[in-house]
């Protein structure tokens, strides 16, 4: 049995995710759609906090809401005038998008509902993801260790820095 | 009332559908990237929710989400560098007018 505040918080987060993700793809001003994306990312961090993964929520806010959104806003301001509306969609393209999205959502929703014996399962309370355990898992080479992907990501980020500099450099 | 797994999966499913819609219909390259972020984010939610409800003693889903966030950051940074470079070359970010590399 969840507490009332928890359930209320859940409904606020779910409503925010649904409304703002629809607004993100339908808004015709690009800067507004970036702002709505920021709200969606915050709501996602709220889901992580609610599930008990505080570290993940902090990473989500720091990397997505802090880093990626700044990149988006800068590149929008560099490439387009923020007041401009994008052109209205052609009906052909709009229907193509709607049918693809609705077909995908219907297929996954149907398989979710028809397969889901485990979907009604309750959240068990024995979660232990304290920061010590995460740190040990990230830097160990044992069975549940993640040292290799950790280092691979560090190399990927280094390559990304160099690639970004090389691509965006003025010649 | 219990918050079940399905109640977290449905907003994530709707978020993914919105991402697909935006990816197909948008014409600005940065708007397409924004839709891509929506899709990646919904998949991250799914990993975490499955981890929390089905295997609460382990943390594989959480680690996967952690690495996915890192990779998404790298990918977005590179894609935005490419967009800005394209804009510098042809002064447009509209994908209908970037046909020079099509064959």
C-alpha cells in the first residue's frame, strides 16, 4: 500500500510526462519545444527518485537537464531565429507520422497488456543501491563489475570531445 | 491503491510514440534530435522500471541506464556539432533542402 502523497506525486509526474511530451513534438516554436523537453526530463528524474534510484535521478538532472539542454538551446539560438514558427505540416506527412506512432503504440500496448502476468506486481521494499555499492560495482572486475564499460565510455567521451572540436572548428 | 509496473510503463510508451511522431514529421534537424532524446529517455525509464520491480536486489538496469545517459550525451554533442557545421556550410537546418549528399 503506497501512501497518498506518493500516489499523488505519481499522477502529477505521469500527467507531466504525457502532456509535455505531446507538446514537445507538436509545438511549432523550436525553443518552446526544447523547454517542454526539459520538463519531460525533469519528470523522468522524478520517476527515478520515486523508484528509489537517487543517484540515477541526480545523473539525469546533471547530464540531461544541465548539459544536453544547454547544448540544445545554444544550437537553436545559433541556427534559427527563436521567434519564427516552423511551417505547418503537410497532411500527408502528418498522417504518416500519426499512423506510424499509433501503430507502434498499439502494438506495444497490446503485447504489454496481453503478456503481462508480472505487470501487477508490487514494488518490493528491499532495494539496496547505496552509493558505496554503485561505486564498487563501477570499478570492479568481478562478475557484477562494470570496469570495462566504464573505461570504454571514458574513451568514447574523449573521442567525442576530439570529434566535436574537429567537426565544429572554423577552417 | 498500489502503483504497479504498468502505471510506469504507459507514460513511457506514450513518450516513445511522441518521439516516433516527431522524428517522422519534424523538418528542423534540431527538432529531430529532440524527438530522438524523447525516445532514448523512454527506453531508459523502461530499463529502470523493469529493474526495480522484477529484480530489486540487483542493479543491472540501473547501470544500463547510467551508461545510456552517458552515450546519449556524447551522441547529442557530436550531432549538434554536425548540425552547426552543416548550417555554416549551407545556412539551413531544414532537412528537405539538404539534398547534396543524397544520391
